[in-house]
């Protein structure tokens, strides 16, 4: 697992918005979403609760 993915995930959690975090990180939202999906698969659990907001 890449530590950069974890760092990017924390940025999404801070902003509580994937699009805003992707803009700050200079990543496409789809790339950031893919990183989070890979983290979820690695941990076998959901990292973000989309419906919880």
C-alpha cells in the first residue's frame, strides 16, 4: 500500500469532499476515487460512507 494513497485519503476526509480534495492534490477526481477504492479493497472494508453525509 502506498503511503501517498493514505495521505490523499486523509485530505478527502479533511475536506469531506472528493472534488475539492482532488483539486488541492492536483489529481483527477477519478484517480483519487480509484486510490480510495484500492485502499478499501486492501482493508476489505469501506473507507468512506457516501450515504452518511
